[in-house]
C-alpha cells in the first residue's frame, strides 16, 4: 500500500527543497489514505491496513505540524520582511489563505484521527469516504498554491544568508543540531573583523510613500509581522546645555502625523536635557530586517489629559513604580528603593493619580531617514525633509 523505503531528503542548506520534499511525502500519505478506502471493505483491518493507518497517523500528528510551523513562524514572516512591490501585494493576498488552510486542515484531520486510530489498533474498519475526499482535496489545493507562488518567490528573493537562517530554524524545530561554529579568533581581531553583508531587501523611490509617517507605519507593521524583538524600542538622543550628548533606549507609545510619543519622568536626565535643548533624535534599528530609521526634530510635552489617559492605561505596579522612583537621582541601595515603593503602594489605592513630574513627550519630526542594508555596504538611504509649508521633500542619499 505504501513503500517501506525512506525517501532521500535534501539537506537543510536547501530549506525550500526540504519543504517541497515534505509536500512529496504528504502526497504519498494522501494516496495511502485513498487506497485505504478501497482496501478496508475487502480486507478489513488486516495487518497491511493497520500499518498504513499507523503510518498516516504518525505523519500527520507530527511531521505535518512541523511543516506548518516552518511556514507560519519562519517562511511567511521572512517573506513579509523581504517582499516589495508586486511581490508584497501577492503575499498580502496569499498568506492569509495559507494560514487559514492550516486551520481548516487541522479541523478536517480531527475527523479522520479517531477513525484511523481505531483502524490502527484493529478495533474498527470505518473510514469516511467524504472526510477523506475533503481532506485530500483541501491539502492538494493548498500545496499547489504554495508551490505555484510562495516557494518560487522565496527562491527568487531570499539571500544565501536568509536561506541559511531558515534552514537552521527548521533544524532546531526538529531537534537537529546545527553545525558547530568555528573557534573565535582573538578578541581584538574579532572586533575588527565583525561585519555582516546585508541583502534581504532593497529600498527604491518607486516603492516608498510620499509621506514618511505612512512609510514608517508600513515598515513598523512589517517589523511586527516578522516578530522583530521589541520593534517599538528606539534610541533617544538628547543634548545638555553644555553640548554633551546622551542616549538611552525608550519605547515609542504612539506615532501619527503629529509625531512620535514616549512617556517618562520629567525630572530625569532626558527631561533636564530637553528643558535646555528641545531638539532630539530617535533611532529605530530592526536588525532582523536589516533596517533602521533615523528621526530628528523638536520635542514638546504632550497635553496633561493625554498623559493622564496613558498613565491610567498602565498596569498598577508600573504606575506605582513611576510614583515611587525619582528617576536618575542617586539612591543608597536597592532596599531603600523598594522601601519607597512599599510606602507608595500602601497609600496609593487602586487608581493612583499621575504625578505632576511624569508624562509624555512628542518629537515633531522635521527629518526622517529610512536605511535598508544592501550588499558590500552599498546601502539604500532615502531621507524626507519637512519644508516650510509642511510638505515633505524626498531624496536619495549616498551610502
């Protein structure tokens, strides 16, 4: 009913070939299912039927799920992060269908699971013809969709580095050890030699929006889909009255045509800097996408009502921490800091008010630069500069 000889699979340095090889194995299991429909009425749950049912069960209970996870957690997010123009539009239309297929096929599989389990242990010969036909038809159409569009797109767009990353993720998912890393050179040499050749995507004037906030929104959404680590983390650089710069990581809490908003203690170091010099710079770096966005402009405080709304939306313990901490001021010990917190927690109640020294800042941008890593340090840079009438001028910069 099915071959007992194992298929020779491609290596994980060819991850798309591995995924297509999985499709071949799925087709064999689907064919076995269809043969079982003819075999059972004539021979019952004999040894051959039990073995076939067991093989189908083992495959769809484990290997098929790993295959779906390869696509959901790695392949599709990487395509979202890389595709541009028509490819991005095609992916936007196709990916939701692929993901819905996975859910629907899981539901169809549940109908077959119990029947195949009973056949495998010899306690039943019942196998629903309609359930098998629906499962086979849905899976076959699903694989054809992937092979006709998604696999060729990945082969065309992914760099060698992306292929290696995809293959490593697939190996780890299966508990297969990745090749051992070479021994590190001496530290001094290692630092000097650290370099990465970028090549996931490009940034072209024809593909970007006329509005930098719309362009930032598109990139931010792609960072979310690619599951970038803390996509909302940004470096905030301020300059004190004596001209000394200072940088730290903060989290953007809102961005819109008005600007980029974060919240903090107004008496912190950054608050003091902004009182002396209201201009600042933000930097988002999304290494997984080989992208960065540089933003410069003037900073103003958000309206008290806006700060109140955000403060009330925070978890209670975060609100208590904001009240208890005099951010950036020295303190003798961690124990003293925790004592401050305990005193505040005992008297604050369930809905403490926002302290006057805590609230939002909004950077109103006048310059936004989008940077896309490219091979051999020949990066793409497109900058938007706000004009006196409020419009934006866009131009390419040399890397």
